[in-house]
C-alpha cells in the first residue's frame, strides 16, 4: 500500500510539470493505479479526495485534450469508488440522531464538490459556486472556462449522469433501508445538501450545447436529477430547465427531440404546476414527421393522465392531445392512444365507483344504433370529456381558423373524437359546435370535408331532430347569408341527416320542414348549393322513404317535384346523374301513393310549374333559374308530356322575340337544336313544337335570322339556323311542310351564306342541300326556275369561299343539283337555260386547279353528271379550260383526270351523234371525235403506245385536210388543230413517264421528241401561209407555245429562237392575239431569256406577264412568281410577303429576309437546302448573284450604325467576323450599269449614291 501511495504521490507531483509527455504519463499512471484503491477506509477515502483535488485543479485545465479526457475518466472512477464506499456504510445513518444525520452525508458533499468542478467545464466563464448548501468562501473564487473539446464535455456529462443514476438507485432501492421512513428521511437529507438552484442553472446552461450527443446526455441527467430532487410548491427553479427543454423539443435531430420529451416528462412529473405549458409545447410534437417522436409524446401524455397526483386538474389540457393520437397515420400510435384512453377511463371509473354504480348496473355499454366503426368509449372516458367539453370548444374554435391545412384537419379530427365521447351531451354546447363546423368549411381540403361529414353524422346520431333543427334552421334562413355560406349550411344539414336514426330521429313532420326550407333556397343559382340540396334529397328519399310518403299525403309533393326538377336544371356532370336518380325515386313514391303512370306524374306537376313561371317571363334573363328549368323541360319534352305544349308555345314566343337578350336566346336555340337532333331516337312524336304550324318558322326562326351587329347576335343567328337544320333533317318531319314559307325561309337562309362566321355558312349550305336533295321529283318545294337561280346566283359563288369544308359542301350540292335537273328537265328546258349551264361549267372548270385534291376529284364527278345533261357544252368547256385541269402539282393525275372526263363526255356526245346523223361521222371533225374516243379509251387502259399512234395519225390526217381550200381558212379546223397538238403534248408527257420509247409506223422514237416533230410540222404548215388570216395566226401562237413547252422539257432551248422569229414577224402584222396565249407566250419567252443569260430582259418580261395574268388561276401566278421573286431581289425590288403566303411560296420568305438583312450564312443555307429546286428551274445562277446584293446590304447596315461620312474597313471586318465570314471582304462598285468586283483589306469605303436604292428596299421590308 505504501509503494502504491509513493507511486501516486510521484505521479501527482508530475501533473504540474512543464513537459506535456510527463504530464500525460503521470495521468495515465494515476488512472491505472486508481483501480487498486478498493479498500473502504478513511485513509483511502482521504487519498481519493487528494487525487480528485489535484486532478480538478491541474489536469482538468490542461491544454492537452488527451490529458483532460483521462482526467475526467479518473474523476469518474473516484466518484464511483467513493459512492460505493458510502453505500456500504449507509446503514450507519439510521442509528444516529436527526441532528447528526446530515453530518453523516459528508461523502456526498465531497462527491458534489467534484461534480461541481466537472460541471464548470461545461459552461461559459463562471465563478466558483457550490452545488451543496454552505456559505461561500469569497477568497476562493476563481474563473473556469468552458472546455473546447466536444468529447471531453461528453465524458463529463456521462460522469454526472453516472453519479445521479447511482444516487437515484440508492434512493429508490427499498432494500437499503430498514423502514419506509428511513428512505423518506434519506431523500429529504439529500435534497437538503444539494443546492437545487445552482444545479438547475448548470443543467439549463448545458442544454444550450451545440453537440447533439452532449444534449442527449444532458437530457438523461435532467431525467435522473428530477427523480432525486423534491421541488417545493413555490419553487420555480425548474422553469429555466423546462424552457431549454421546450427549445430542444423542436431540435432538427429526432434523437435529441425524443430525449427532450422524456426529460420534460420527468421534470413535469416532479413539478406538476408546469403541466399546462408542457402540454402546449408537446402539442406541436404530435405533428412531427418522425413516428418515434410522436410515439414518445403519446406515452408521455398517457402516463401523465394516469399517474399525475393532481391529474384531474389537468385533464382539460391532456385529454385533447391524447385524443389527437386517434387520428394519426401510424396504426401503432392509434393503438397506443386507444389503450391509454381506455385504461384512463377504467381508472377513472375505479376511482369514482359510487358515482358510476347505477350507470354500470342499469345501462348497456352498447347502443342499438351506433353506425360507427370505432368501439364505443367506456363511461369513464365519456364522463371525463363531458366534464371539460365547454373548455375544449373555445380552443377548437381558434385552431380551426389556423392558416395551416394540417392544423385545421387535426382540429376537426379532434372534434370528431370529442363528439364520439360526449354523445348526447353535445346539446349543451351545440351552438359552438355548429359555428366550428361552419368555419371549417372555409378553405377546406378533401380530407377535412370527410371529417366534417363524420362530425355531422355523429350529431345526427345522438341528438334528436327537434334539438339540432332549432339551431340549423334559423342559420339557413338568416338574412344576409351569402350563397357560399348557404352552401356550407345546407351541406352540414345533409351530413346531419345522413347520420340520423331512421327509427328515432325523424318523422313526416320533420321531412316536411326540411322540404319547405329547401324549397325556399332551391332557386339559388350556385353549384355548391344545388349539390347540397341534391344530397339532402337523396338522403330523404333513401333513408326516410316511409316518412316521405306520409309527407306526400300532407300535400307537399308539388314542392318535392319543384326541387327535383330545379336540381336537374342546375346540376352539372356527376351531380346531374344524382338529380335524375332523385327524380326517378320521387316518381316511384308518387306511383305508390297515387297509382299514376310516370307520364301522368310529369304532366301533372310540370304544367303547374310552367303556369307559375309564365307570369314573370318578361323579366327573365340569361342567369334566371326559371330559364334553366324551362330549358330542362324543353329539352326533355318527350318526358314532360302534352299538357305543357300550349304553355311552351306561349313562353317561346316571348323569350325568342328579336328584342330580347341575345345570350338567353342563344341558350334556347341550342337546346332546341339538341332536341331536334335527338328526335329520330325518340319514339314519342307528340311534340314537334307544332312544326306543322306556321308560327314556329314564321315567328321564331326567321325573325332571329335578321342581321344585327355583334358577335353574340351572330351566334344567335348561327344557333337559330342550326335549330332549323336539325328540324328539317329530322326523320320524323316532312320537309314539304315549309313549302308555304319557302318565300320567307329561302332569302333568310341565302343571306346567311355571306356571314363572317364559318359555322353559319356551313349550316346554311346544309339547309340548301336538304332543299335541293328533296327537289328531285315533282313534289319539290323548289321550281326549276327557282332551283337554277338558287344555284347560279348564290351557291356557285361559294366556290370562292376560303374554307375547304364549304367548297366541298357546295360541290356535293352541285351533284344533287344536276341530278335533280336530269330527272326534271326536258330538252326544251335545257336550251332555255343554256346560258346558265355555260356560266356554271366555266366557273367549275376554273376551280379545277384548286389546291385541295378532294375538291378536284369531286368537281370531276360533278362534271361527269353534268355531261349526261349537256355533253356538248361540257366538251367545249373541256377544250377551252383544259389548262386548268392540267396545271395541278401532280401532273400525271391531273392529265388522267382530264382524259377521263373528256372520254366520258366524248362517248356521250359521239353516241348521240351516231344515232342522229351517221354522215357526220365520216367528215373530218367526226373522224377527230371518233379518234379522240379511241385515244382516251387507250389511255384509260394504259395502252400509251396505241394512244400516241391514234393521236399522231389524227393530226397528220388533219394536216392533209387543211390543204384543201375549203378548210384552209376555217376557224373550226384551226381550233381543232390547236386542241389536237395540246392533247398530243399532254399525252407525250404522260407516256414518257411510263415508256422510254414508242413505235409509230414501225419507227421507234422517244415520246417527247416525236411529239416535237409532229407539232413542229403543224407550226411550219401554218407559218407557211402568206395570207394575213387572224384564225391562222391565233392557231400559230397557240401551237408555238406548245412547241416551246416541249423544247423546255427535252432541254432543247436553242431551237426556240427560230420559233420566236416567226412569232415576231406575225406580231408585226398588227393582228391581235388571244390574251391567254399572249400571256403564256411572254412567260415562256421570259424563261428563254433567263436561260440565255439576259436577266434584265427576263425580269421585265416576267413583270409584264404577272401584270397581265388574271387571278383566276393561282397556279399560273405561282409559276411566274417562282422566277420573279429572286430576280426582283436582284433588281432591288421585293415581292409582298402576303403574296408569297397566298401562293404557297413560304420557302422564299427566309430567302428575302436573308438578302435584305445581309445574312450571308442564312442565304447559303437556304441555297443548299433548295439546291435541287433551283437547279430544276434554272435559278441557281440567280441565287449566286444575290450574294453580291447581300454583301452590299451588310456593309450598308454597318454604315448606318457608324453614322459617319467615311466607313473604315475595320468596321466592316468586325461585321464579317460576327457573321462568321471570310477575313477577305468582297466589294462591288457600280456606276451607270457598270460593275466592278474586287477584294479590299485596308482601304476606306466612301459613301456612294447606290446605297439609296438599298435604303428604300430595307424600308419596304420593314413596313411589310
């Protein structure tokens, strides 16, 4: 022992050595030797005290963290050894007098002094203080700083916790004491020597540590300290600790929050007066995102409710928090809350046996009608909640207005569980509960609405109707209630009725009261109000059917029907199905009561409604509920039967007056149109709005087709026209009933063809289609004269409509129109209306180049039908406007269409001639027609070689016939030759796509080249005549155009010069040519100039061609613009952007913008993308020349930005670099038509006058 003491003395002396290594070694030596001091003697205890003193004063403040850690471990061992020595002698305390009792606790005081120094290392700068009650020694005050190491602070807290745990173990272990009073005296003695204020302050400051593990152990220290200490009633020292614990309860780490909640539990259990504040803070933890935190909170609340000494005083604070756990998303928490609540109720019953003796003996635990899944709470739980029900309502009324959805939801869930426990006692505070439910409806979520519904069902289950009706009814009828609030009140009423016991709560008088209150508010134009009324009606008709029947006997069935039909009128989507189902249930009840059919039921009640509403029709507007009900009756008249017909007529006449509200009329016409549309599906034909009478069309439809300015009025006209169309289109209506009104109907419908709204024009066309379709027999409402004027003067002009749909409709009408004429017209009538037919065919042929292929195809079909009526007129029009057919983008299809139409018409014409005059066939023209038929037939059979042979032989025969003087100057034969050459060119184009070569008269040749030879023969034949004949020259220019087209296609443009010389000689004779041939000739000549490299002459010729070209054929104009747009840019002119869009040349728009903006990069990109297109049209060289104009525009933009007289080349260099162009700058100097192109890199560019034209070009583009 002496050796051990010497070793320890030597180590203790080295603790203050300047060498860190020696200090560390000495501390380790003390740590290793301290375990050998196990003897329980006064000498050993004194040595331990001396070691502890040295450690606390020296090593505990060492700069080395390792030394401080070992020092704390040494002190912890000393504390444990001293406490064990004290525990072994605890029996000596019980044989001394009370005066010397505290003196025996001197070891505890010494341990507390060690704890004191350890604790100071946890705090900020503190002066010396005592943890045990004794006078301070002012001379021994010194300042101790907080330890900077988190690990050291954690070890100190563990040491303090170990001491408090050992102390608490001794206090709680009964085997350490002989008598119970000895245990109590020992605990009081411990409380006497501990300075509670100092210790509490130390722990509260330690709760502000930033190290989470240190915070956890501090909470554990607080737990153990609360078990040991006894707090006087007026002592507030724990408040400081609790304030810090409340802060930690919201710490970001869940482990710290759990430790803080456990510490709060023990502190409050020891000091119950802090329970209300603690409950306030723990309420927030019930919303914690971590389940373990919520579980800990529920355990804390449940134990308080069962174990607090003054628990009855704090039930109002704890009960709502525990009941909140019933609504938690975790089933574990719900189960724990349920168990604690049940145990608390049973404990309350046990503690108040006398009070509950009668209830337990005579009342059943279960109810006959308990419609909830929850198990009914025991009587102890119900009594506790009832005792504090009034206090809870005030808090709930505040929480339900919280701005957080989650808080509002939890509040309503809590109210639900409170009501389940209060049951019938809720009547006392019914007004407050009702105000809470109303408030909860504002800004409610779907989950909140479910909980509100459950609360209302609970009220309906436990409270008689008379009690809650006295509160609900005045609120609903209160003056100033908004529609929003009314919807909430009615929803609450519906939910309460859902929970009512059908056998106990209501009777027929109650149903009558509810029905009358609904009748007062059913006219409210609000979707939520209507939805609530629907739910109330569903509950009444399903759950209280027997009472509803008794109410019917009390004569309120009119109100029931009015409510039902109003709900149908005002409901939408899913609610509409509910409303219709309610009407069906009501009708079934009426059937049982009055033994009526469903038709009789609607007839009986609907007529009363209409009679009541007809008194105020003049004040209806688009938002009137009466209008909605009327529209419902109108759209379902096959249900709401005959007696209402006269009432509907009266109301319709007033509502659809031309001076009434347009939007209201729009609604009515839409309903009428839908009703008429569904007429073919209805089996009841009793109501057709008196369509066989004149009043509907004369007084309602026609006045509303009058033009009035405004978009709404246009919609009214469209809907009225739609109603008329659906009426005429109905299978149950004879269209001939409008024959008496045709003079009034037709002008109104024709006026609708000029409407701006496309829908109106479409419906007008459909009505006229119906009239024309029904005009194919003698009973037609339209005469032939009226039919011809209707088509030619009105409908045919719609072929120019911008809408493809309308143009297709007009073409379908044309099919019916010509079929009607074929059925009704005689030969004499055809000659009488010949001018009409010529005009019709001309217009139809002009639209053969429409961009829509469906329109082209349908026009072909119409012309085939027309060919049956007047084949010679169709054939002559084909010869005249053949170019319109063949100018389509798909050339092969268009030529096939042309040949098919021509063959169809020729066959009809030739058959008629062969029957009438066989000699006409033997004449040259007859042979031509015969060959045409054979040629067309061969093409349709895809025998192209045979067709070419027919056509060529026919032309050669014609050339021989022309040598005869009789035919030489004949206009007919010259025109026929023109047509033959045109057909040959088209046929050769078609054949060249399918055949590489053809065999004509045993000679093989290429189709297009052989065609060029034949046409050239015709051209030479006509050019060889020296007589100045206009017919010959007209044929000459036409054939020259065909020949130039062929040369362009076979790439032999060098042969065109000789043709142009012959034409120029003919033009010098001052004989006028046909305008169309002249325009075509100039177009071909302009292309020839372009190919020869004469852009100036080509541009002038293209411009002149565009100016003289008619707007009838868009494709001809488009062909001119394809060449004119890039050439115009080359001459500082720009084609209008709108024109490019109109003629489907949008790909030129970015090209124009690139040139004007000086965007070389974009210009190159467009050139590469459209390279094939530019090569095919011989425009690639023009696009390359546009680069020069683009460079010039770029330089000009730089010049405008610099705003100086001189432009340095560096500025241009920067612009070229930004445009990602070459460093070399190409420039062009132009003066009086002379151009010089060179490269600059160091000169200055001086302002020149040719920029003026560029300025005008750019300004034009900006304006576009």
